[in-house]
């Protein structure tokens, strides 16, 4: 693909897509009106979540409510001219909910207090001083119309932001989306829903990894409530998760350097916390072939003004997966305790997760000169029956916030994680002919990670003349120690269509006991300010982070330090946002990522040299649309990533290589008409190797960067069957390349999923029945990976669940 075709052809496609969306949503724009003392409303009876979004749009205010609070509730119709309080009271009739004003233009929906009579509970007008942009000090950004995504999310150092006021590309997937999808992991939530994300590890494996904007992001770089290093390294389960927030592109200023040095984007999960409405939910689950499970979710608030909260989640699952000979079981438990009163807010998360999988499978690579083989049956499992993966993770995270003044908040966070694992597996077979014959080896590894981290910071609002400021200051530290032991076995021959089964009694070739392998210390200080004028018409965000990095690598034979470096770097960011109207904003940013310096290969004459952390740089421009019930974002980006290469003449290894990823992203979400919801979009991207070793691959396509990625899901609530929802999803991935020489092209593929959900009451107990069918037509396809190996697409899988709210 040449540059002209990319910037011209794909830009034209993106504009046509946006124009197509505009023709659908143009009638909705007429609904926006300027705020007056009394408003004209036209909101039919139906889903309360959609009604709240419509009310906010038609009233010109922000209405917030938790997903759990409004789930399954229906509003009364509201048509005519009303005052805001009068209109809300009418719309909430018989819902068991009330409201209160927490600002001049912000309303919070809450559970109505118990009452001995049948009087209508009216909301109270109460203006409060609230903490600024803090995860526990303010409510999470409210769900957008349709409930699939939120109005905003955490922008790292900057705190919680509405997506329309953020000069970055971000999206936050709700707990409702996680439940409706019956997701088995955080990575699956993103792969299925977001067009900028693809899985870079197969679902038959023991762990997850993603690509964001064509660049690999390991599971170990997912943050918990804005803090790295506290989640399971292999797979993050969904049971304790309220939101999955995705910030696309580099983010060193916002979040600091991730332990794995991710570049393409940042993922943050928000833990569940007790809401104002009591919650007691029990869910039974099934996944084909014979995998069963159950999940309990309970939340309560206690004390004066419901100051104390507790949220408990527990889950257990196990059985036969869709892959031959593969079984697994897992358990998870979490407790969140919080306290909120006056100027002080405290929270504590305790999270445990254990996973065991028999016969986990790794994807194959292709030997040079071999014809690319056809895709095998996805149920075929190449691993051995004695292979396994076993992991346990335990996390504690505490946070305290104190309002020094009405617009100044001080916060502190401290957390620790222990992740233990043991595994035996083949490292991925290498295919050496068109018949699918391959060589593979196997090893046993045991190890553990120990991580502790701390952060202190301050956020404040102030004004200097006509300029408003949102100031953020942070200092953080992370330390992670890794120990590893290994037993290595001989290589064997197998076949991807008819795998060879080995006896477990293989003779080891080498072994060493568990001992220190590496450690990593990260420390940073950061400062950022968002300056705005003319009531946020123009917003300029600027900041810088000073990041220090210390790493040590240790010999597996002697335990001696084999590599040490200690260095620091500054990573700035500048973002500009212009919002000419409530419904439209334009933005641009320059931001960097920071990655630990690479190891010099042994063949280079400067082997043993130490490289400082290297910077990847992004330029991005975009536009965002908010019609109250329908939103869309459009972004164009360029990321340049340095690579280490060895000069073929001098044999000196240096960071002289470069990969350049460019792309255009379009995403849309919300309701098209009453009862019809949409979530999806498309990414057109181009990954190029701009500088390679000896220039031999200059201009070639980068590994594992598809030219097109598209996800589109729709849900419909048919009016003739109350409580029924039907929907479908299409996921398309364009062609990509498996090697730097571009000798192996991975064909495009398309998969279809179908969903259905039915809500009803039995014995006055709300029930939700769900059935999801993924890869409905059992399409066989290869997926590519930026590391150069293949992934077999998941087979057709049926998911069933039933939930009861007591």
C-alpha cells in the first residue's frame, strides 16, 4: 500500500462512513435546545437508561446514574413543558428512584429512601462541593445512551474526563457491556467491541495480549484504578470490573511507563464499588463444550448518609473448553470497602484470582521458504495432554482522598500484588512444509512476580483572570521483582492437522531451580495543567513527566547480574481542544511513550552495552460528536517507534531502526431510534518499516498490522415482545503480513456473532436470560501477530447464562 492510496483512499472511506452516520443521526440533532427555566420534553415510556440520556439531552444538563441502579427499570412517559425537577419526578414515577442536584447543571439519580406511604418522592435541590476528577470522589462518568459505553473515563494523571473534553482518543466500556457479552476476560471485551484492538494471542492459550493501533500490549500492562502491576500477568477476569477504559496511543505523561513498555495504548480497569441501591445478583453460566460456572455480586451501603460501602464478588468456573483435550477451572473473589464522608474518602480493594488450564496451546510460526499451509480445524489442539498452566494472583490496593478546600484534593495510593505461576507447554511449533509438519519443544517453568507501588498527588482548580486552570501533580514509585526456574526438554516433530501425542516421561536436557531473573524499579514525578477560556471553548493541556528507570537481569546459572542500567527521561505532552458547541469538539495532541532499552544481541560487537529507555512519538488530530443519544469520534494518528538493529558492516547494534504506524479511526455508539442501539466502527491503518537492518526491508509492511479492522454490533428491543433484545455483531480484519520480508500474507477474515437477551420477572424476582453465539458460521481463519506467529481463530462457541436479582 503506498502513501497516496492510504491518505487518499482510506480517508475517503472514513469520510463516507461519517457521512453515512450523519444521514442517520441528522434528525436527532434537532432535539438539542438551549437551557431555559422550563423545557419541552418528548420522552416515551421504555428503558430508563435511554430515558435518562434523552432527558439530559433535551434539558441541556448532565444526568448521572450507575449502570446497576437503572438496569431493568422502565420510565414513565414525559411529554410537554416542565420544570427540571417536575419533569424528573414525573419520569421517575414508580421506578423507586429519586434524584438530587449536585451542581447547577448536574443531577444524580439515586435510590428513593424507604417510605411508609405511597406519596411521590420528589428530588431535593442541593448544591454540593465535590472532589475534582477523582475515581472515588466523584461518580464515575455516567453511561451514554444505550448503556454500552460511558460518557468518559480516566485520563491518567488528569483524572476522570468527559470524552468530549479530552484531547485524546478514549472509550470506556461499561459493566453492562461486560455482562451482556458474557466476557471471559478484559482482553475479550476490547477485542470484540473496539475496532482499534485485536487479540495477539489465541483464545486456546493461558494468557492474553492485545494489539492497539497495530502495536502489542501485554496483559501485564493493564492498570487497576490507574495503577500498574497489580493485576494477574496472564489473564484479567471480569468479575470485579465495573469499567474497562481504553486510552488509544502512547501515554507516558498520563500514566507513566508501563512495566512492559507498551506503546499502542493503555488499558485501565475500574473495580466495582457499592452503589446507592442494594444489589444481590446470582448468575449461572455455560460455555460449550461443557464449561459451567457461577457468579455472585453483592453490594450494600451502611451508616449515617450511607457512608460505608461493601461490594463482594465471587465466581467459580470449570469444565471442557471447545478445544480437543483441554479442560480448565478458575476461581475469583474480590471485596471493595469504601468510606465517604465530608472531606474524606477511603477505599480498599482485595482481589484474588486462580486459573488452571490443561493443554494450553501456543500459535505456530513458519520456517523461511515454506508454503503457508491452510487453516486447520480450530478445535484441533497441538499441545500435549500433560501440558498445563497454573496461576494465582492476590492484590491489595488502598486509596485515600482529602479535600483541602472545595477545589483542592490531595490523594494517596498504595498497592501490592503477588503472582505465582507454574506451567508446562510447547513454545509454539515451527511449520516446515505445506503438509503442516512442524517441530516443537517443551519446557516447565515456575516463577513469581512481587510488585508494590505507591503514588501521591494533588488536583486543584483555580483561575488567573479569564483563564481557568485544572492543575495535576503526581509522584509515583513501582518496584517489581521476578523469579524463574526452568526445565527444558528436547525438540519433537508433530503436525498441525494430526498432532503427535507424546508420553510424559521425557528426559530433560537442562534445568535450573527458581532464582532471581530480573527486577524493575520505576519512579516518576509529573505535572500537567489544563488551561481553558470562554467557558471551555478552547482548552490547552500541557505537561511533562520525569521518569526514572532501573533494571537488573540475573544469570540463571550463577545468579550474578548480567545487565544493569539506571537512567531517566522526560516525556512531554501537548493537547489542544476546541469545542465550538456542546455537540462538537475538535482536538489534536503530541504525546510520547517510554519503553525500557533493548538488550544488545550477542552477535554485535557492543554486546553488553546499556541503552536508556527509548521514546515513541505520536501525532493525532480528531473530531468528536455528541447528540445526547448518539455519539461518534474520528481520529487520524501517526506513531513512530524506534527499533534496535545491527549494522551489517560495522556489527554495531543501535536504535537506528524505525516502524511507522498511521491510521484513521471512526467509532460510533448510542441509540439510532427508540430500542435500537449501535456500537462499533472501523480502523484503516498502515504499518511501515521505514528503517531496517541494511535497508533490506525498508518500505515493507510491518508485522501483524492489518490494513482494515472493523467491529459493528447492533441491538434491537422489539416492541411486540416486552423484555426481549436481539442483536448481532460482525468483526472484520483485513490482510496483514507475518514477516518483515513480506513473503507471507495472512488473508482477511470476517466473523459473525449473534446475541439474544430476555428480561422478565418470576415470583417478583427480576431474571435475565442470555444466549450468545460467537463465530456463528464456524469460519476458519488465521490471525497474525506482531511477534511473527500465527493464531487459529476461535471455533463456533455457545454461551448461556441466567441471572437473578434478589
